[in-house]
C-alpha cells in the first residue's frame, strides 16, 4: 500500500457526493442533492480522485458511469455512510431511551417460523425498536450480510462466500410442503403420490433455489421426470393469487404451507399429504465476525434462538 493511500481519509461529504453521482449519473443533479453548486461538486470530485490516484467515473455526453475502482469505492462508501447513520441513530435512540435499530434477513421458512414470533415479542417489549426484515434467497442475504447491510441472517452458506467471515450457529433443515387451493381435485385425498402430482401445473422458486431443487430431486429419485408445466416465482403473494385461481401445486416450506392453511389466511388453501417426505439442507444463523452486534441485535438474535428450541451460542 502506498503512503498516500495509507493516509487516505475521505470525508462524509465526499462519500455522499460519490453516491449521488452513481445514483443520478449527472454531476449537476448530484450537486443539487448534496446542497452544493456544480463547480464546488466538480472540485470535490477532482480532489477525491486525486486522493485516490484514479478516476472514479467515466465522463460521457450521456452521463457519468463508475469505473472499476469507482464501483469498489461506491460499495465501501455506501457501507461507511450506513454505519455512520446507524451510529447516529443508536446514539439518539439511547439518549432518548429508545432501543435503536436492527436489520435482519431470512429465507422464507425461518422468517415465518422464528422471526415473526421473536420480533412480535421484542416489539411488545420495546415498541420504539426500529426493526427491518428482508426475506430473500440465501445468495442475496449473504451479499447484504457481507456488505455490512444486515446484522444477522438465517441463510444457507454458499461456496462463493468465505465461511470464515461469519459467526455460525447451525439451525434446522426445512421440510417441503405441497400447497393447493382448498377446492383442488387432490385436496381431499388421504395421500398423494409424486406420479399424480407430476400431471399438474406447478409454482416453484427459480432454478437453484433449495426447495425447488429438493422437489425435482424427489421426482428423479423415483424415476419420474420433472413436471413439464412450471411457473417460476419466489413471491408468496403471487403464489397465493395463482393457487386461488388454478389447480396448480406450490412447493413451499412447511412453515409457509401451515401459514397458508391456518385461519385467517388459510380459508382457501390446503396442504397435500404426500407419501414421500422431502427435506432441504439446513440453514444457519449467521453474523459477521468483524461487525459486533448492537444490544438490540443481540436481543433479537437470542429471541430467535429461543424460538427454535436450540441452545444459545
């Protein structure tokens, strides 16, 4: 590392300007968003690029696009400003007697099974707690987690991520459930087979999603081809709407299936009893080693672990 880079200290105003340029693609709009004149923004950008020793944006008549170095700086700037914002929010919350903020994520099953009851209890105890929850595939969760945008996540570890970056607590596997509308031709059958199910339309997550892959592997394991008629969607709202209007079968986690079947949601849905039990690889509770959890994040994490019935880490 050069001596100049070792001493590099960019100011928050510089980082905010970089982010606004990346968002708008225009220096004038970025300057306005930052409450600056365009000449002042131009000078600040030039000084930032001089400090870094490389251009951050390509200038063209159509706008400004980040260079490879610019993309790396933008990613770090976003994390730094978010951390500064979180620090300010935490200080304000603590001074005001509030609980602070926490951002967590999960794949669908544990989001329904564990995050919902854990967060309900936390909010009952601390109504002012600022809790944000994202439900998405493991790859997206790990990207947000490694970028410092989440406090912890319930996700599967993927090979493109270094597991040494995380504190890891093994959780549970997921059981796959088959959900239909209540009036589906198979809804009243005491037991169904994969052969019967293969003839129907299906709703599944995109290829590569664990529940979809486990479902397709179950068909292959008994010598059946995968269903020919599949709609791909990760949206539970879309899945509910589609099931309600068709004879499709949805492959979902058991927690989601039970949620759809139970009142008040479940008036129009049913779970099929399948001869073959299908399970998905376990997920984990993950947080970054390099990023200590706030007091609120620790409380939410502990409550989630309590809901699973596992011993605390």
